[in-house]
């Protein structure tokens, strides 16, 4: 099984491209902070993610540099030769799917909140809410 899921922020704006067969594609890089630090210094990993067809169009339309994103897909390696003739391997998240998460606070503004409408639930007062174990 080959499944990977990451949550982070886009390093650059997505750029929608088309293949010669008119298939949409989009490649992004996501910065993901590690759960630990090295001597108090925050560590970050960078993941290249490749989207195809409607996924590519979705990411290019709704995401931009700095926005938070959740990506899940398959981790794949790709072998290639650089300009000097050296063999290289790149790792990418392919067949990726994206989801919204969180939001970036712009210009020091506070995040917006959504008012929850009143419901039909009744609060029961004077109840013992301790656990029975």
C-alpha cells in the first residue's frame, strides 16, 4: 500500500499547464513543519505534488502561495538525468487530491468566526457529568 498525506502551506502559486493531449496538470510544493526541532530551530520538509485533470484545475483556482492545504496521494520516484549527465531521482506525490484546511490571517486581521444558530437542544442543569469509572 502506498498512501501519503501531508498538511502544510504552498511555497509558490500553482501554475496550470496543459499536456499536448490537452490534459490539465499542476505541480506545487508544500512546506510541512516537523513535529520536533533541532536545537530549538524549526525544521521544515518540502514535498512536490502533481495534480491531473480536475484536481489540477481545482488547486490552481482555489489555492495560492501561503495557503494551507491537505494533500493525499501516492509517493512515487522519478529517475532523470541533469544537464551535467548525472543520474538523479526525484520524489513526488502523484495522483494527488487536495482539501481545504485552516486559513492564513491576512494583514494582522483576526480570523472570521461563524455564528452557530440556536438549536432545539435543551441544556440540563444540575447533572453529575463525572465518568462512571
